C-alpha cells in the first residue's frame, strides 16, 4: 500500500501541473503549436520537426505555429502521457490491494476511463481546431481527473472524518456543484476569448446589465469565433459570455463565502473553512485584477490554478462531511435503540 499511496500523491501533483500548464498553453495561444496529434508534424518532438515548423512560421509569422509554441504544446502532451501511465499503474495496484482498507479499485478504474476520454478530448482539441465546446470539456476533464485523484488520496490515507449534520453535508455538495458550474463558465469565457469583453469593473461597458446576445453566446456546437450559422461572433455575444461568468461568480462566491464561514464555526472544521475562504478571496482578487490589468499571462494562469485548488478543497470538504453525516446518523440511531434509564 505504501507504493500505492506514493503513486497517488505523485499523480495528484502531476495532474495539478498538467491542468495549470494546459491553461498556460491555451492562454499563450500555443494550442495549435503542433497542428497534428499525437506527434508534431509526424515526429516525436519539435526538434525532429524543426524544418516544417519554421516553414509554417515563415509563411505566417502571426499564426499559431512557431518553434516555442510547438515545444509548449508537446511538453504538455508529454506530461499528460506520463500521467496516463501513472494512473494505469494506480488502478492495477488498487485491484491488487482490493481487500485492504483504503483501496478503491472501482474509483481507480473510473479514473482510467476518464483519462482515456481526456486523451481523446486532447486529440479533438487540435484536430477540430480549438472548438470551444471541446476545449472547455478538456478543461473540465482535467478537473475531474484532479478530483478523483484527490478522493483516492483521502481514501488511501484514511484521513480523519468530521461528524456533521445533514444540512452542512448537503451544503458542501451544493457548493461543489456551484463551483463546477462556475468553472465551466470560466472555461467557456476563456475558450471563446471573452475574458476582455468587459474591461471595466464592477460594471461592464458602464452598465450593470450591458447589452448582450445570450442566444449566440451559448451555442455549444460551433466553430471558434463563429455563430452556429457560421457568422462572426459579435461583441454582444462575447459580452454575454463574460457577464454570465461574473454573475456566476457572484452566486457561487456568495454561497462559498457563507459556507466557509459556517465551517469556521463548526468544531474541527475551522482549518477547512480558513483554507476555503483564503482561496476564495485570492480567486476573486485574481479575477478582478485580470479585468483591470488586461489579462496578463501570469495572473490568468494563476486564476486557472486557483480554480483547480478550490475544486480540490471542496472535494476534501465533501469527503470529510459526507462520511461525518453518516457517522452522526448511525450514532443517533444507536442512542435511540438503547433502553431508557430509570
């Protein structure tokens, strides 16, 4: 089991790196640095494909292909492939130790399925030329991988569980759902290049309800920068995407703020509440700074990293509170079953 636990921790750290580096690749416009898959111009590395890469860059100096962008894209693929092999090893060990406490072979197998599908999404991201729906799904797949690994780590190390009522456990689940919905909106904003559709804050174009085209903003099956009918996506549609992300932040952020404060008041959950509130404050600050400073690359990548850490934190909280709620119910049932004392 020691090797199993160590591999899970390595995979967890590597997944966080892959998610953050993937955001860096996307935000630095290197997503098509190698226009084929899984290699680069049919080669194992950009070093072996330098000639066609340089030719493509010479033909279009402002295009998506250049040697630095190709290296960014391929490094991300190398990291993702290494993660896939690591997860297969984790699943094999989970089944090998399936009779031991802390092993979760079914969840580990589900993780393998998620990673295989994530690899297909990575392929389609390139071959379908950065379709927003595919790129957003790829981001969510990375967070699903991170969440499952976080759950496996908690299970493998048998972390102490917190007794809590059903209300708090239900609030933790709702908080995770709201957070994932907000992350999806953030991914949709990023993959549609709508992060700077509103350049003022807290208003947008000087209004708290700006003119927006929500109908075209959320067509899922379409090309990048185009409507479903093949016309250019308007500024009003980009505004709708951006403003929806801000409204989502208001709803999810407000709920997580209240939930974090509730954790602070719960004995034994204060540290979880403090971590959640700290990450939430940092994420809000990064979001505002990205708008006011015109999306500097380090802050934009940090905003993606903050989202990943928030998701991982809510998985941690849900793991503890869900089990705690069950323990509390069992304890109450035992008390009810005891005969009353005279």
